[in-house]
C-alpha cells in the first residue's frame, strides 16, 4: 500500500475579520485551480455567508482576489465545484435560515453581540424562502466570468456531484423523498441543467443510533458507485464514515456498513495511478485532516494525518473548528487538499491547503 509525502502546506485564503469555511477545489482542463467556500461570515452559523471563489494559475503558489458568486438573503454554505466534459463549471451550494432559529434560542444571552442579525431575520419573508431556501447548482459556460440562475437540486452534499465515465453527472446527497429525510442519489443528463432522483440509500431507522449525512460519491474502475457518509451520533466515538455500494448506476444501494475511517465528512477521488483517496476531517486529538488510501475503492488503509492542528499547552481544552477537506490532482500527479481550520483561539477560520504526493 502506498504512503504519502507532504510537500508543503499553508494558508491559501485568510480574512482576519471573517470566518471562512467548507471549501472545495477543482482543477480545470486548462490547468487553472478554483477553490470555492463560504466566506465573509461572522460565525459557524450566521446570516452573512456568501459563496466566494478564488483562482490560481500556477498550481496554488498564488491566488486571486476573492470573487463573490452567491449572496442570497439567507446563509449561503458548503460550496462545491466541478468542471464537466463540456467545459461547464458547476457550482453547488445550499442556503439556510438556521441562524434565525438559533438566534431565538440564544438572543437573551447574546442580544448585544448578535444585534446585527436582527435586520436580516426581520427581512425574511415566505417569498424569500420560496426562492432562496434549499439546495442549488449554478452553471457557467465562460470559465466563471458569469453564472446562470439558481437550479434546484433534489439532494445536497458539501462537495456536489461527480461526472462518471458514461458522461452522466451523479450526485449523492441528503434530500427529502416522500416526506422522509434520506440519503439518495440523483443524476443529470443535460450538463447540470436538470436533475432526476434515482435510488435511496437508507433511512435513519436502518441504523437508529446514527444520522447519515454529508456523503460523497466515487466511481470505481468497473463502473460501480461507492458512497461514503458522515454519521452524527450522541456517542462521539461512533462517528465513523459509513459506506454503501451501487451496482446499477445509483438505482439501488447496499445497506450502509461502518468503515474503519473515523471522521467527517468525506471527499473521494480516483488518482491517475488508479488508486483511490478519501480525505476527511478529524475533530478529536490529534486534530487535523486525514487521508485514507485504497487499491479497490472499498477497503481503506488506516488514515494518515495531514494539516495537523496542535493546541498550545495553555489551550488543552480548545477544540479547533476544522474539516471538509477536498482534493484535486495536479498536472504532475501531485495533489492539493484544501480544508478549513481555526489556527488558534480567537482567530477566524481560514482556508488552508496541503500539497502532497503518493509514494509507491
């Protein structure tokens, strides 16, 4: 089994006044790197999230000034980005009004600190929610210079859809089917203009103690689809990734089974060498992002820590806000994994990156 070598790591986007989180990265056919994330935020939950895009023309050595892509009246979160075979950029995200519900629970204690939220909450109308609340994709046919309208998607996941070998776009995410919150798959045959539901992975009552959430999808060499899912649990130690497999392009899925990867959420990638990679966040000591490798996309190696966050001695009780890694292969076969992380108490989360390579 291959091991890895870290080439370098560092911050790729820092806003000293705002919280930045939940990034995704793609490498375009022309070599340009694009990273999207939720930026200009006050907190992990707040009304101010916007979808931000930065670019690099030199493999990530230098990054452009930020471009604001989405700025709805709600909280725009969890951006994903891919380039299709047609050269179209697809930007996935979801919007939330959770900040309004959260504010109602804490306003008596934090009313002064959160006073800037009130105008946003007061301005939310049913018409606004009808238009902007939900999961969406936007298309760009000119390299991200302009973006089309919001296209609703039936499922949502942090890093969006993938394009499979048959040309179809496939999306594994959380959605509501017949009034039930489930993990389900969807596909698009028209370059992301419309989406149709396929099969459900499973219901919450299949694993009562866990909530399956935030999946990502991988196509194997034989065309089978593998999904890995975050689990939410009251028992922190049980929050392993769960795995499901489809042999018929997402119409039917196997019952989810626990993998040996603790962390959340996942992003999967097939490297040009034929090996498979999973990146996920590790929110318990040692804090950081993890990589797991596989020769077949089903059985995973024990994970390797990258992007480690080491609290100083006086910060032993500090738990850094981190995770949501996403990986892109660069032209020379090396890899860039982007993620977000709070570098120290009192400093807003930043978008960070690790450049690394697979070793035989």
